């Protein structure tokens, strides 16, 4: 990272940013073209969990190349000045990469769904077995991760 003064290395602070983020963006590669998609997610113990339909471009790309990049952010406002070239955005972000794998098995998929829904709600849910069977769960093993903050003195 060029601006070391903005870098976040502390794992707890990085996890706090992830917990405050509503959307994760997953970047994949198709031949020499990038592809990015926003997803609902869960995070636990250095793993990222994503649910998906069984078919689609994201699934096809992961089957061909399971290396992924991901991004989370929290937008906290625009910082204006008289000169618009000096404007800044107050935010925190996390960027990382890893390898994506598909989870099979009712018990593992149910645990992953609980992690995903737990990110968005404190409610407890029971999942119908056929619903769990029909959802695809992607588990990303995080290999590297870093954070950044901007707009803070």
C-alpha cells in the first residue's frame, strides 16, 4: 500500500469493518477479463461464506479458476473543501484474496447459512432440507487481507 498512514493491519479492526459492511464484492477472472459481483456474505474464523444459485457466471468462473479477490467498505461521508480537487471521502475498506471452494453436505451448508444470516440478523432460523440442498455455498479460504481508512485525522 502506497499510503502506509492509511493502512490497517490490526485483525480486530479489519474484522470490525467486515462486520459493519452490508455487501461484499467478489472479483473473478474470465480469461483475461475481470468480473466483479456484489454478494451477501458471512465471515467467521478467516473464512468468507457466500450463498448462490447453482448456476450462473460466478459459479462457472469459480469452477474454472477458484482464485478470488474480495472487497468490503463502509462509506461514512464526503469531506468537502472550497477546491473540489481537495475533496475526500471518509471510509474504511478491506481488500483480500483467497481460494473459493464449494461446500457440500447438509450439516456444513447449514452452518454456513447460519454464518451468512447471522451477519444480517440476530434471529435464529431453521432451514428446510430441500432449501439447503438447492442452494450453493461458496467458502473462501482467505490467504491475505488488509484494510485502509481515509478521511480520518
